[in-house]
């Protein structure tokens, strides 16, 4: 009977551990943005990796990926990274002075050999 009373005292102490919910590290909006950024970056990576795409199109994809990485490293927010990528995508068609930048891929394996 003495053991029964000890168990009776332990049950209320252990119940919060049994009912504990997994820790939600990211807010719900960040989770949605993380999924969206993943889809958008996958699309840009597919363009950049496509050896049949035009070099300028591949450079634009490379810059979009870099812009997203920079935004995420500054803010550590997937929503900010998504906003930066979408802003870049909306501005890229308006850039008349598109020039290759130092450090960018300038040879995409096309040759006349």
C-alpha cells in the first residue's frame, strides 16, 4: 500500500512530460516562407544548371540565388530571403546594363571545337 501512495504522488509530476508538445522553433509564417524559398531556389538552380539555357539567363539565376543567400545571411529570416528573391525577379527584366560581374561563371561549356 505504501508503494501505491508513492506512485500516486509521482503521477501528477510526470503528466506534463507525457503531454509535452514538440518545440516549434520557427513561427508558422517562417515555415511557409522556408517552403516557398525552397521552391523558388530550386527553380533558379534548375535554370542555372541547364546547360542548354542562354548564358545570360544562367547568370540571372546565379544572381538570384546569391541575392537570396545574402538576404538570409543578413536577417536569418526566410521571409526576408523570399522578399529579396521576389524583388530581384521583378527587377531583373528592367536592368538594361546587364554585365558580367567578377567572379561569376563566364564559361558555360559551350565551344566550337
